[in-house]
C-alpha cells in the first residue's frame, strides 16, 4: 500500500472524525479529490454546519479543531510531534485554523499560543484508544472505498458517536 495514500487517509479521517464529534454533518470525505482549479490537495472533507445551532465564536472554535485534526492525526500515525505551521503539506490546514481563530483571538501572538494549545488538546483527544479506533476505522474505509458519502460515513462512525 502506498504510504502517502495511507497518511492521506488518516489525515482526512482526522478532519472527518472531529467534524462529527464537534456536531458537524460530514457530507463527504475522500482521498481521491477532484483536481479542479483550486489548491492541489490529496484529500477532501466536506462538512455542513448549522449556523443556528452555534454562535459565530463557537463555530470558529469548531472549524479550528477540524482544520487542525488532520495534521494531528498524521502526527499520531507517524509518531512524530511536528508543528502544523512548519510542515509544508499542512500549510493550508494551519492557514484555515489561523483565519478562523481570528474570530476568537484577534491578537496574533496570543492566537499562535491558543492554536498550539488546541493542537495539544486534539493530540490527547485523538490518542484516546476509543477515538483512535474510530479514526482508524474511517481511514480503513477510505483506503477500501476512496470516498465515503454522508450515509457511508454515518454508518462507519455510528458505533463511536453513540
């Protein structure tokens, strides 16, 4: 199996798991994204959020966690404590987290510290055996099917989020 594809599966599984865990509806997760005119990417997770259910600040906090969860899942899988801002492949994820965090922490120095604390918290959450089992299950299904639609994802994650 291609190591890069496996890393991508864990990365996208991290995004998708935390999105569902935080109350989003995962509509699609794939390790074979369309190659459109946007940024080059190897996976994609599409999530719908209820704007009535969450305040703008709550939604921003959730979007930060989702953005950082892909890199954190890869860190755990690799067994390497890396900083998401310093890995080129994670630049987009860090940038999304940075932009969303501006809603919560306007001061840039404090924002960096706040984001780093979210990375540490996610590492602990995703390292939990039950959560890692769920994440690995999502990754396995991605490796088998390449794309999970909303119904497939809901079926895969149902045991862990009940």
